[in-house]
C-alpha cells in the first residue's frame, strides 16, 4: 500500500501546486520563476516536473510539494499534509488505536481549541444580546458563521468542565491556554476567557491556534481585549488574523490590506475585500516583539504579494506599531501604502457607518507611506519650517533609507524637497548620515529575512532524519541502521524532545513502502552537510567583508576556498553514485 504522501504526489503535480502560488514560465524542459524565498529580479527558481522537485540557485531552497507548502505557508508538516490531502482528495487514514493513544501533545491542543471553538459558537447562538451587539456593529450572519465568532459566558468554569467532559486533561486545557491554575493549588482551575465575544485565530491552513476575546459587559477593570498566551501551538510571531481566509485573495488581487482589529478585518471581508489581514493579537502590534518576528510575520504576506496597504486609526497607539511594520516592509522591498482615514475613525466604523463605497475610495486613494508621513508633517508644522525640517529628518528620512533601490530613494528625496522647499543636497547629506546610523539595522532586517528560511531548512533535514530513526526504532524489523543516525545527529535530538510523536508520524506517512530509505537517508545527510557548509561559508564571507586585507584576509579567503571545494566534492560524490 502506498503512503498518503505518495498518493498525494501521484495526484498533484509539482507544477500544479507551485503555480497556484507563483507564476511559472517555461524554461526548456523545466519551469522557472522568481524565487518566493529570497529577493530577486531575475528568475533562479526552477521546477522539474519530471522529478517533482524545485531548486533555487539563488538561495538553495529545494524540495517537493510538501516542503514548498511548508515553507511558503509557514506551516509544519501536518498542516501542509492536511492542506494537500484535501486538495488531492486523499482521505488521510484514521490513526491506528496505538497512534490515537499516543497522539502528540500538539495534536491534542489543536483538538482542545477546536472543541472550545464549537462550544463558544454554540453559546453565541443562544445569546441574543451578544448576537444583537455584533449585528449592531454591522456584521451579518454569514460573517459571524464564516469567522466562527463565539461567546464565553461570564462564569468561572463552564468551558473547563465542558472540556473535562470531553476527556481533556487539566494539563492539556492549561497548555492550550484555555484555563488557568490558581495560585492556591487546592482550588480548581478556572476559565481564562469570561464574558467575552470570542474570535478564533487560525494558522494559514485554517487550524485554530488561539483566541482573542473582546469584553462584552465592560466592568471597567478588565482589558478590552484578551488574547491567548503563547502555547506550543501558538507563537505570537507567526500568525496574522484572517490569513487563512485572505491568502488566495491576496495572491489574486496582488495586494494585501493590513488593518488592526478583528472587527475591521471582518467588515472589510464582508465589504468584498477578502485580501484583508489584521495584526490583532499578533506580533506586529506589539512593540516588544523583535524585528525578526515582524519579518517572519510579514514573510508569508510578501510571498503572496509584495504590495501592502496599511490602514489604522491614526489616533491610536496602534498607529506606531503599524508604522513600524511599514518601515520593515519597506526594507523587505515591499511597496507600502497607507490609507488616509478620517481622524478617530477605524475601518470598521467607516464601513458600517459610511458604507462600502467610502472604504473602496479610501483604499483607492491610499498613498505611499513616505508621502503619507510627509503630508502629515507638513500639515502639523505648517507655520514652522524649522520644526518641519527637523521632523522630516527624524521621522521621514529613515523611511527613505529603508527603501531598497537608489532610484526610488532619489525620487522620494526630490518629492520631499519640492513639497518642503528644503534643498535637495541638504536632504542628501542628511540621508547619508542616516544611512550610516541605520546601517546595522537595515542589514539586520535583510539578514533576518534570509536567515529565517535558512535555519528552517536545516531544521527540517534534522527533523526528518531524527523522525526516520525514531520510527525505525519502533519497528520489529528496521530497514535502516537507526543507531548510526542517532549517533551522527549527536545531541541535536534534544531540541526536538517534545515533538517526537510528530516526527515519527511524519516519517511514517512519508516513507512507508519506500524501498530506497537507506539511500534517502544518505542523501539527507549530504544535504545536511551542505547546509552546514553554507552556514560556515556565510560566516566567513561576512568576516572577509570586515577584514579583506592583509594576512587575516588571506587566511579567510583560503578557508572559503576549502569550503567551496568541500561543497564540490559533495556534488561530485552525488554524480558518481548516479
Ligand atoms: Zn531563492
């Protein structure tokens, strides 16, 4: 019997899958495209229909339909498997009894979230008051259903008891972030969300990973919004609200709209803008979150389309975070526009009170972020040229600096000069200073963007190898020498202690009935070695940049040559085996 992975591959060609994400062109017997995993102007990303694989000569990204979906969507293997299985119409076999009992913790947490979501949805149906409130905000019934909005009663243990009845353990309920343990260990756990309208947050494959609860009856002391804490399935830096529903539309329309709140998002979708995503409950709206995380958050959006329109209520603190995200988006070579909103009005108000045409106009009239900021400064300091000049230098030039191309930089400088009557050469001088000042930051963002995919790739090879070894170890007759795999991996296994069940599952569905497992394992070790060499090469390259001269430089160059030689050897070794 074929493994589900093989079945899916028989039904879905790599061409079909990849071209549903990016535009492919013919290149001889292969297909090519601009790589979605790194920034480039000319295509170096190739798809081989015969082999069912892709390879990028620019950044080394490579793999099959599963790795492509994982990397593109930022999903784990199971998420990608479920998505592709649905698409291929392949029924994933129900798990065997043992497998069911040994479900990984993550699996159980996903189930707990799903159960909680159903429970909240049921509550809402029975709560006329909450339903009326949502309708008064402009939501129609279809939106309420589509976005699976729910309600958490104002009570201490309703959800907790419900989940216990369904067989979830205290630890699972706590780890899912749905209930908390009181300080007094003798007391029972209590629900985290009480008296709130519940918005489930899903990952890009649609699995519920968190909730955001909006207070229903304001008691004056509880936070207006309460979000799930970080859990094994929810890391605030990787989920944008609505991404599962927006991704197709972002790709089709070639731009995304980034709003702040859930209401903004749902009403925008309801108004026909299904390419809207929201920062709520995620890293973009949190200034304590590192740049790397904002970068990884924007990564998926950028892969879908490099055009983004930001919309936020200019009065709110959220504006700063959105503007910050805008600057990072610029550094990632995205085209960033801002919707000009009437003061004190958010998109939800605009759509529900003024109507869809007003929202459409606002989006149509959105301005490039630099122009938007410039207009604001000029308006605020109409009568004080000196202050306006200082604001331009401090608040706007850093954005000009973030723009990638020098032609565009010049274009914006000229625009600022014309509008503010600051001489162009003065602006150029200031920009040079800022380039120096932000040099480190700019590099850092660019590197963060690249490193993320690189680390991820090495991680995946390690995980695959470890999964195969763990799986083989459970079999009465193993077909590969799992002991040697463990040995070669050394203590890397420690990193994945908590996800062993997931790794075994992945190995099993990928490799059952695979007669070439031994060969595959050898190939994976070669890939791993290559990734290690690449990492080392990158390090040496930046060392060389810092010290290109003298004995030191010579030595680094020699080391680089040795590393390149090693890479060649791996390649040649592969060829001679074939
Ligand atoms: Zn690439």
